[in-house]
């Protein structure tokens, strides 16, 4: 799996926002570490097909979140504001789907 790009701060970013960027990069590292390459039908997943499907869906969303954060970081680092905003919006929509799914 490709390691995702992280956000870098430029001269256009205020000093107060640098802490937020560091927290976002730390979150990206944690989420990247949680991604699974495959979900095996073993252990608790062998007893319940629904739990296996939920885990597969969860990890699919997790891969999407990391990919969107990577895309937003690449766009931000290359100073493509529109692309960064569109990637961030897609990220927020994906997180909303995951929050709704959790409820």
C-alpha cells in the first residue's frame, strides 16, 4: 500500500493553523495504520456473515478516507486550491456517511 502524502504548511498559513495541520497529519498516520489489506472470514467473522460484510464496508470507507486525505494533501501542497477544496468536501461527505452508518 502506498503511504499517503501529508499536508505541509506554506507561508500563506497562519501560525495558529500549523497546530491543526500537525493534528491532521497525525490523524492521517493513525488512520493509515488501521487499514487492512484483506478481511478474512475467520474468528468472529466466520460465525456471522453480517459482521464480515460490515467490516469489509468499514475498511472500504477507511481506504476512501485515507485516499481523499491524500488527494487533498497533494492538491494543497501543490497550491491547487480548488482541487483541495473539492477533495476536502468529498472527505467530509464520506465521514458523514460513516457517522450516519454508525448511528
